[in-house]
C-alpha cells in the first residue's frame, strides 16, 4: 500500500548531525489528548476515540477501533477482521516487525497475543523507545500470534485484570473443562450453549475445543468473524449456522455445542434448542458469584487479557523505567509499580467500557470493566 505522506519528514532524525538534546528529545513520545493517546513527534494517535487524521489501531475490538478517522494503520494479520468491523476505512497495513517512518518517528507493530491481528505499537524517536501495549495476553492462543516482549524506555499498559485475585489456569485446563461439560450434556441428549464474546473469544473456543464430541453451531453474530479468521488463514473446525436448521428440529442440537454472544442470553432464540445447559466463558467468571449472577449453569474462567502475574511479568520484561496504565484496575497497578521503584502514572482513556468484556461482567462489577 501507499507510504504515508509523512514519509518525507524522516530525514530530520537521520541527518547525521551530532546529537544535541533539545525539547524534542525530552518530550514524552505519547501524551493523552481529548481525542486519544497522541504521539507529537509522529503526529498520530493510538486507538483514538474521537475522529483524527491518522490513527494507529492496536486491534479491532470496538473500544479501540472506531469509525471516523481519515487514515488507519494496523497489523496486516488483522486487516480482514478490522475491515469486517469497519468496512470502507482507508487502511494501511504493516507486517509485524516492519518499520515505517511517520513524522520524526519510526513505528512498528508487534504481536500482543490478544486477538487476531492485535498489536503493540513500538515508537522510536531520538534514541528513545516507547511501547503502547493495546490489550494483551501471554497465554498461548491458536488463533493469533504470541505476545512479543519488547524492550523500551516507557511502556503503556492495559490493566483490565490488574488485581491479585485474577490468576488464570492454563488454557488447556479450561478447554478440558469445557469439553467435559459438553461431553456430559451430549451424553444426556442436551444442547450445550456457550456464551462468549463474538470476536476473539469465540474463535479461540472454536479452535481449542474437541470438535469430535459433536456438531458445532454458531449464532449469526459470530459467523462473520469466523469468516474473517478463516480468510486470514486461521484453522477453525466446521461450524453450522443455527439459522440454517429448521426451527422445529431440536434433535439437531442434542449433541451440539452452540457458541453465542452474551447478547443472546435470555432471548427467544434459545428456545429452539429445547433442553440445554448454558455456560459463560470470561475472565470475570473468576469473581465470586459471577456465574450465579449471570444466571448460567457453568462459568469458565477464560480471558484474552493477561492476568495479574502475566501483567507483572510482561511489564518487567520490557525493562521500562516508566509505566503508564490505561484501563482496567488502574490504581492498584500504579501502586504496585511504584512499590517496584518504577515511575508510574495513568492515562485517562475510553477503553474497556464497551461490550468486549464489559458485557461479560454484567452487573457483577461494572467498576472493574469501566474504570478509566
Ligand atoms: Zn480488546
Ligand atoms: Zn481494551
């Protein structure tokens, strides 16, 4: 795709002149503006929430990727998904690790392990490196590239699950649990309805369960994302569409796993499955009482965000002396960082308040999902 017009500015840092500290060398590489996180030296925004000229998008979840920007830059691996969510945008893509000059900076995108195409944004300027994490997780996920640790001077991190109570089991343990719940239901001739977010979590579930147990169906809201994942080369098992089964045919679902978005919970759509067991897959299921309040038979603790130890080890691996927290449990994380002797602060952002995990949190602990 086209190089940005900013390309012509790149000489300013490569002029060979002796390095002389001036204002531009000490200025922060990323600052908070009303539109979003802004890089003055590159004149671009990261995941802005208001319309801007140039937006670098970490991933296609709706609190990070919004309509209205003039130019979008994102990882090539996530192009299908991003365009399926935001059709018609002007999108430039970068392979992971590919460097692009933007203004006086060099920018590259690196896997964040969160969902397909999710990136950390690495910004280099005047010998300094800042990294903005976007959302990330360290656990293995067959549907996206693994999180890449990056060294930097300053790390801008999410903190969705930045409290010591959040510790995840190994993913395989969780999927074994989902499989045995499904197998048990299938043996009793009962459908298994699993609620999870339609972008990222649903595909991770599909790619990880034992598809030999029975047929798999998806809600119509999940299918477009499945298609985008398949087009990007992610292997998913064959999945039927619930809407393609005659309404009276309940037998078709007796051995089936049905993957549906949280919004389908409590809807008339569920009647077509006859007898069913339901479950919810989310990091919020770690909270005491979350499953009961959600009104489902089972809760599986499965998140696409780093848990508390994961956040700590990811931050530590950056070697950053300065850490800025964007969303989630901001204050506990900032406090912990300062205890580690790091310079820590927070950016007020509008991330984390959409349906991504928030709808899984429901009434359980809205503060945890929407805290700035
Ligand atoms: Zn996300
Ligand atoms: Zn987020």
